[in-house]
């Protein structure tokens, strides 16, 4: 497993555990334990911590984006796994400018296919593709799996700040 993919996996697992427990517990400790258990000796633990802390810091704005991009899926109705994969993907698209959009989308889709349900990859691809199109006005970069695009409300760049 590539180093960055493993890092995203550990970040998703940490966010999942924290979210599953209602946001209770020390997310930094959860992440530290998951790094020790699932990625000992990883080259860049800072990347994992940056992802986890970034999602936590921007969670309210990210959740608003999810609700506007997938209005038929309120946050509580999205599975905990898919919700946290979307949060990671949106964080990377919106705030981690060093990550190319195609990479952010593809990585999130792969996490969905690995850890989510049967249609998670398509759902995640649809939400992130729609967001990318709204952010840039361009067709989204092709993810590895095409899926149904959710109907979306327009998101202005000012709303994401």
C-alpha cells in the first residue's frame, strides 16, 4: 500500500472511530494509537495528523458542503464510513491545495470501495465530482469509477470560507 494511501486510510479510521463515538474522546490519541497499530514506521505521520486535524477544524463547513452537494442525503443518513471519507476528500479538495484534485477524488473513491458499501465508491465520486465542477466550472477529473452524480445546489466560493 502506498505511503499516502495508507496515511489516508489511518486518517479515515481515526475520524470514523471518533465520529462513531459521537465526537467523544481525544482524536489526537485515537490517531496516535491508529498510527502505532496500522502504520508503524510510516514516513510521514504529520500528513495523517494534518488530515485529521484539518477535517476536525473545518468539519462544520465541510458538512455544509456535503449537505448542499448531496441534498437528498442529510449528514445523519450518510453512513459513518462514507461521511468521513467525504470529509477527507472535501478537505483535500478545498483546503489541501498541494493535493491535485484528481488524486483527492481517486483516493476518496478507493477508500469508499475498500471500506464502504457496494455503492460507496459511486456515491463518493458523484459528490466530489459535483463539488469539483462547482468549484472550478470544469468537468471533474475522471476518477477510476464513474457513478451517478447527485443533484446539487450551487456552492459559491464565498460560502466555503
